[in-house]
C-alpha cells in the first residue's frame, strides 16, 4: 500500500525542499501539500510534477493559524485517505522579528558567541498580535493549529497494526527560559517564536507518552540554519552575507540537515510501546526523555 505523507507549509522553504527529497527517494509516495496560499501551492505542485512526472501530489488548503481551517482540513483529509503514514508539521511564522544589534556585537566577542549564534539567545524578539480566534498568532500558527490537526486526525494516525509518525519542525531557538506554563500563549513576553517551539518540543514528548501504544510516534527536528523567507525576514541579505562565514563555523554540518529528515521519515523505526522523545539536529541524534515506557 502506498505511503501517505502530509506536509504543512509545503509550498516554499524547508517544506518544499523536503517534498523534492522525498520524491527523489520514493516516487511511489502519495504526497499532500497542505498550504495556506493555494496559488503558491499549485505552483509548487507543478514544479514537483515537472521533476517527477509520475508522482502523485495532492493539494489541501490549510491555514494552521485558524482553528476552523484546521478542522475543515482534517475533515477533508479523513474523506480522502484511509490512513496517514507521516504528518510533517512544518508551517510556522516569526512575525516582525527584531535583532538587538548592540547585543549582537557585544556577544560576538564574548564567551557566549557560539551559543548566541546557535540559538539567537538574547538577539531575537518579535511583536505578536491576536488572530481572528482571539489567540496569539504565533502560538496559534506554530503550535495550536497543528495540535488541533493531530487530534482530529487520530482515526487515521492511530490504527491497529499500523505505525504512523508525526514530525515537528523545531528550532535551536526553542528555549525553556522563553516558555512559561502560566503564559502558554506568551502574551506577556517578547519571544513568542522561541516559546512556541519549546512548547511543540514538549507536546511531542506528551504525544509519545499517550499515543505510542496506539502506533503513533512523534519527533521534533531542528534543520539547522536554512536560508528561507523566514530567515531573510530577520536580517537583510547583505547582513547574512557578512555573518555567513561565522555561521558556517557554528553549523559545520548544515548540508546534512535534509538527510536527517529523509532518514527520519522513511528509514527510522520505533518499537511499539516505547517512545524516544527524540530530536534530530543536523544528523546528530539527541534525546529528550529517551525510552519513556508507556
């Protein structure tokens, strides 16, 4: 039976690149691009079919920042497919990012320079706002909409004798210090992106703890530093040109990030009844709660 792969935010950046790599690895996949912008999704689909004419690529309109859109997309997916093998939760936003230039140059010549470049700790802040559902926009898009999607798709993800995997795009910027359980939406902070990514890491562990016995396993992946529209939204292109040699030294194995995702989706296996709660970061496996018995 063909494997069904759903990827959110698949029309550009990491999601688009992952689609290309997946089809290059296994053209027999049934690939579904779940995107907010249907025109860009159609453009991405056409490009994929040009490279892989025999591929089966579906489109799904999904705005994970909207609860109603997530519910409607889940209904559509349940009508289309009998099961889902892989659900890659990649869509995300970092609105109005601001860089503290003074902190950048101060940290550049400090002992904390490597950690600063690896995590952007102390450098990045964002201005969040409420969405139409009355939720903080970053929380809704990066976390809650995906959570709603997973819960609604449990009948397709948790089936007897079948193993499914949920993969979340995390970030080295996901830090515990930015997250508070008393302010899960990060209404009162200035680092909603970091908070949302840390929360998704923890939600992945919780999904493993509660659903691995039903054949659903969840993992988070940090793809490293990848030059996407989101990245260029943080700093202008000329500044990236200036600091790229430094970033290359920090992320010395960036070119292997995509391989980690392919390995995780198509080759990594997990034993039923146990969950790794693991993260893949530039092909190096590190754990959050390894061998949690359910």
